[in-house]
C-alpha cells in the first residue's frame, strides 16, 4: 500500500508497459507524485508499427500519448536520462546525469534490447529493429537498396520480410529452425506461414543461419551463410531475439529469473518483487504463473493487463474481474496471425481449417486446449477465448 509520503512512485521505462502502468495508477485513484523515466528522448510510442507501417512509409508518428496528456494527468515525464542503478536501501534511482531520484515505490518497465550476433563487424547497412531510431535508420537506407537479407524468421523478421517485399525489395529470409515462427508456434504452423512468404517472392531458407558478413569498405555487401552460400545484400537486418534490460540493476539485490526461464526480473503474480517497494511489469518482468514458474510474456496486450493488476495490487484495491487469456498478433502481407493462449513446442497441433492460405490450428497438452492460432479467421479464433479461460480447457469436437 502506498503511503502519503512526499516521495513519488517512479516508473523506469517509458514504453508501453510503463505508460500503461502510469495510466492505471491514476485510473485506480492514486493522486500522489508520479514520475515516468525514459532513456529515449521521444514521447512514449508504439513499437508494432515500426516493422510495418513505419518502415513502409505509411506513417511517421507512432506516439501513444501527446505531451498534454502527461501534464493533464500530473505525470512528470523525464526523457533522455537513463537509469544506471538502484539503491534499494535508500530507495533511490541513480541516473546517468549523476543525479538520483528518491522513490516511495519503484516500478521497473525497461523492456528488451535486440540480441546481437557476436563477432559481426559494425558496418553501414547492418541493422536491428527495436527502437524508433532503429526503424528510422533502416527506412533511410531503403531508398538506395534493392536486396536485403533478414536473419531470423520470428515475428519481427517475418513482418520485416513482408514489408520489404511490399516495397519491391528482393528479400532473402534465413532461419536456423525448420520453419518460420517455429520457436513461437511450432513447425507445423510455421510451414503454413512459409507458404505466404514464398508466394510473395521471398527466398526463404530454413535450417541455416548467418556465418559472416561480406564487407566492402565500410558497408555490407552481403553475407555468407552457414551452408557456405553467399547472398548479395545492401541491407542486413538481424532479428535473432531480444534480452531483458536488467544490467543496470547489478548489485541492487533485485532478483532475476533464471536464464532458462528467459531471464528478466522475478516477480509474483501481480508484479511485486522480493525487494520491498520494487515491482516489475511488461517484457522485462518474469511474473510467477499458476505452475509456480516465472515466465516472461512479450505480448502487446500483456503489458496493459499486467499494468492493471500491478496498479491495483500496489494501491490495495481489487482489479476488475476479467478472463485473461494471452493474446498476440502479427500482420504479414494481407493476413493477420492471431494467437490466443500459450502455445508450446511440445503441444500437439491439430489444423482444423486450411484453405491453402488462411488457417486455424488448435494446440493441445494431452486433451487440454492450450492455444488457438489462426490467420485470416478472426471469428474462429476469438470465439475460443472463453474456452481457453475455463479452468480446464477441453478439446473441441
């Protein structure tokens, strides 16, 4: 329970999760000091459009809230000053400019950073995509590029491949697993997605990764793959996953989840950590789930749902009753992939509908329904939400 002390609630991380938490605190009745810290100089913005509408030049602005919103809601917004540490005993956040900010409650929402491939030279034409500046740098180079190599066929890699093809760029998409999205959705559904990319002219190569870059001067000119093939490209985009931003917490005593659980900040089922007054939310947060395990969920909708639960728990009020089912989507070409639930690589996958392009698949752990994945079939997917929210989701007959 927050006291009436003069110190504010401080949220570190001005992305979606941090913003939603600030909003939920005000919505739940918190009227005290509230500071939102961000290491970027931009107003909080939406990330999903960066790999799609922004890259394609269809929008320049993905800002989530205008500056007036923060003034109207008495949220002190501090941008462009990264947090560098936490003194949990004194309840202070240490900042890169040498100052410190006292807090009554600290909420960590620092998100993720793109994973890099060790040993690759830092040359022009090689990109990752997470922040607005990443997307802006990539878009700026697209006008002079005709060939691109996308490394990693996860959600970001697949969305980028689709966007680049829409711009007329020749695309090679490489993925070490047997199919795109295999890590998230399994090989069988990944194979259904692969059809779209090949039909759109993407040179999709599965079961192979990046070995080295071909560089001329200070710019990339292509890459050598693990099978020895050489691919020509003026742009190389690395989409090989992300890691939680927790290095700044070294020595703070704030507990981290095990690497096999995806790392991140270990917290209970409402975001409270084992350190008094410290909470975690969003992509960086490994909340405890019903199984007792800590797990991070990198879903756009999850950030808002966690923010509401955390805000209510912190203030000691009951959250609104709702059936919470993890949900994520991905727009590729003219189709939207929708994922309800928590698919696992060990699940049995039953494709219940497939017309050669659009599909619906159900995932089972034994006879327990764990997830529904569909493409171009929103009605068939969303009608399963109640079944997945049931205590023992069962098979559909």
